C-alpha cells in the first residue's frame, strides 16, 4: 500500500521541481521541465510534495491511481470524465466512508487528530489556523457517525504508555537508549527502510490513532453493547502516511482491522461540502464520551515538540510523585531542525532532543550508530512543524500564506492546551477510568497487547 500512496501525474506535472526541493528522502527525480517520478522504495508518503504542488500533479493516491478524472472514471470512481479535478479528493476513501454511513448494519465511529481541528476551517474560508473543535464534532455527527470520538484521547493513552516505557528504559535499564518516539508513521517507515539495525531504539508504543482504534473496538464495543465485527472505524488525519500505518498487518489487536479507513483533513472537508453541510454556521457540539475527553497534553501532539512536552509533564510526576514546576516547556517548542535540553527529573537528568525533519533525524541516527549519541529520549517528526503541517492538511501555495498559517495553527493548539481543564494526560478522568476498568497498569499485559507494536526491516524494499 505504501508504494502507491503518493503519485505524480505525468500528464499534469510541469517539471518545476518544487516537490524535489521539499522531499525529505530524495525520492523524487527527473530532468528540469519534464515530468518528475517517485522512487516508491524511498518514498515515506509524508505528502510534503502534495502540499507544494501548484498544478495538483502530486496527490494522495489511495488506490494505485493518479488523480486525473479520466483515469478515475475508467475505474468507475467518478460519475463522468468532466468532474472537476478537485473531485480526486473525494476518491476511494471518502466513497468507502459514505457507503459505510449508509449501511444500517454497520456501527460507524470516527476519531479526529489534534491538528485537524486547527486547520479544517481554512477549507471553508475561515481565518488561517482558526480552532474549531466544536464545529468539527458537529460536522462529523451531521455526516451520520454513530459515535464521534477524539484522537486526543488516544494521545493521552500514548503518554501513559510512552512515559512509563521511558522510565523503564532509563531507570531499570530495560531497553535501548536513546528511545525514539513512534507516533509519526513516515518516520517509522524511514527508520525501517534506512536504519533497520536501530529499530530497538523505537518506542514500542503505537501512535494515538493506533492506540485509540483497538480501544474503540474492545472497551468501546462492550460499553455500547455492539459486536466488534459490526464496528466500522474511521480516522481523520492530517497525514498522508496514516493509511500506510492503518494497513500494517499488526494493527489488528482488536481481532479485526483496528482502523478500517483513514481520510485526510482535505478529504473530510470535501465530504462535508459534498453533503451540503454549512460548516461555518454549525453550532458547537461536544465529542462523545468517554473517548472524547482529553487533556491539553493530548492537544499539543499536533505541533513539533508537543509529544515531548506532554511526555515530560506526565513522566516527571510518575518519576517523582510531585507536580512538575512548570507546564509550558518552551525549550522543546519550535520548528524545523534540532532542539536539545537537559531536564531534571528528581535525582535524574534526562537528556532530550526534539527533531523536525528527516535530514536532521539522519544525523542523530548516525550518531547512535557511532556510539556518540548521549540523549535518553528523542522526538522525531517528519513534517517541518509536526502534524499541523502534514501532507493531508489544507493546501497553501504561497510561502507567506503557509508561514502565517503555520504560525496561527501553532498558536491555536497551544491556546487550546491552556484553556482545557486538564493539562496532563494522567489527570484525564476518562484515562484513569480506562486503566481501572479495562487496561490495568501501563505496560501491563492487557495494555501491551492492545497498545504496543513491533517493526520490520524494509531495507530491501519489502513492504
């Protein structure tokens, strides 16, 4: 599947090479002024090429298709060859979602990532970075989902597991150091392809989407008294690589495919428009409980440095039994590149690094190979400012516009964190109840089965 997530249409590509400049793994090649091609063995499906393509030649390609209307029509995915090119957004995945919503025999649930709520409004002419969690929940409910949940809840679970795993590795010496985060599927695919010998350094934690989905089909199914086999689980993500993650064979801890389909922020916007929903004027609604309750720590997963900040908020208190002195950890916040710090956690000093961009990540990985890396914990995000700049987010072609959008999206997520009642994952009442009633202790048998995963070498291009 990952070989075909992103495609460049040779009939549209002008050879401007904007995509070449942003590709973090040098997977796009071609002469000046001629159509470019993607080396599918190198591509990590981050979608940054999609974001900068001004002629829409590079696009999410969920069914081994390029987005030309003719090619889609030939396979019965469009009603006619005259449909606008943007109809490519409403391709296979959104068609599957629409069919599931019409099927009365299926119980449809949806989760949406932190970065979606701070970007989707841009698709409806609202200000850049406008934060709309209430309108997002209302729109998803109007589409017909039986349950509207939040990936932020999954982010809070991730912190409980990842913080515990870090302390286990640092204090008890159980596992390789440094420990790398594992929330970004493009980063995971990159290390599997280029540095498989270092896979033991990856956290075994699934991403927030990957953790929430099996909880929905086990604990959630029990609460709603629904057979897991009847649940159709949709994830709305800012990331074009999330479908690759969802399709991994190990993502079936519930006994079924945990996430049935992934759509991007742009695809959701197209679906809302297709159904004639007036997003701008929707009254705010809440996400369904208990999987719609989340902390500020979960919300900031959408920005680079957010996973680290959330982990430190909880890890500090798990290790010391005391409240962390300061919640706003400005030293981990930023954009592309590398940020490092020494963090005092009781008697421990934990050396941390926050990496945005695979070129920087490669340098850190090389230092690990050389035995010169002294970090304990490293967050890695493929996209320049984390998930809020993912390949599935609204497209902004002007550099100034992109810069302003990124700035406003970042502000929106941090303000969301500030204004929430709970700002640490372990203080989320629904998380406390989940562990008490269903999971047991972090890193315990049940939580390990549902919430942790393993990785494979893709060095030879095996997918």
